[in-house]
């Protein structure tokens, strides 16, 4: 079994966003911790302006997958990607339309952007924290009082807990908002390549009991 996470492409020709100011309908912030919500409010107060994405000063092309430099979320997705996922029957938990607030790039100011969205996924797999190298509590979650391990262990996903969905998030999230931490199968990767999603690359994640190089059982 192969599982991936999204990464943005390396090309500097595509636009990126370095944050967003509050806008209407931010339902995806429901899982944010109090600390994260407070930091977001402080960021918005220090960076006043129109609501929505703050697009940086580099890039001359609007991408389908836009990197968001102040995660979560890590990325926003164009309507092309949403239509592609819908056409192929890929289920999502929720999508939230996110407006463009400001554009620093002179090359993009007069170029109409696509509609962008935040994507949330339904839980579909569990992390085996013990196999990943964490000290865990009785429920198998990282112990709150356990000493921190640096660098952080590489998460290992338990394939026996996979829901069968092609796009999902982890079921036993620890820390950040899990619905925004998207994972997907090779089918979604193939769809992205076939349908020509721009500025998209793929990071292979570790599956418990599977060799990360060969994709075969260890």
C-alpha cells in the first residue's frame, strides 16, 4: 500500500500565499486549538487588510495547488482540482471557498485568479505511534508528559485501519487539526497527473510494515 501527502512544486513561476486574514465562513478552523486561534488573530491584527489570502510578490501564474506559508491549512486548491476529484468520485468532508485578499506580485494583479478552496477530509487511517517511536499512553497516543524526541519520529500509518477511501486524514490526530492534514492513495496521484493539476508534487509517507523504497512488506 502506498500513501502520499501533497507538496507544492519547486518552480518559482507559481504564486504562493503567505497567510490569510479572517473571512466569512471559516468553518475549517473548528478544530484549531485556542493557542492557534489566538496566534491567527494576532497575525491578522498585525497585518490588516482585505479578508482572504495574502498572495506573495513572486510568481506569474496562478497554480491549481497553492502553497500557504502559514499553515494550517498547508495548501489551497483550485476549482479545477475540486471538479477533478468530484468527477472521479473522491469523497471529501467539507470544502470552504477562500477569497483572494491581496496580491503583492505585479505580474498577477491584473490576471484573474481561479476560485480557491480549503479541503477537509474524513478520517480514514490510524497512526501507530508506538511503532513510530513515541512513548504512548494506555490509549496508544503520545503521552503528554513523555520526554520530547528530537528530531520527531517519522509517523507510521497502520494499513489494517485504512477505511478504503482514496483521500482521507488520520483518525487519531495528535496536535494540529487532523481534517486539514490530507493523505491519499496512488489513485489520487494518478488522477492529478492525468488531469494536469499544476504545481503539485507528492511526498510518500511511511506505512507500517511496508518498505518505503520498494512498497513491499518489510
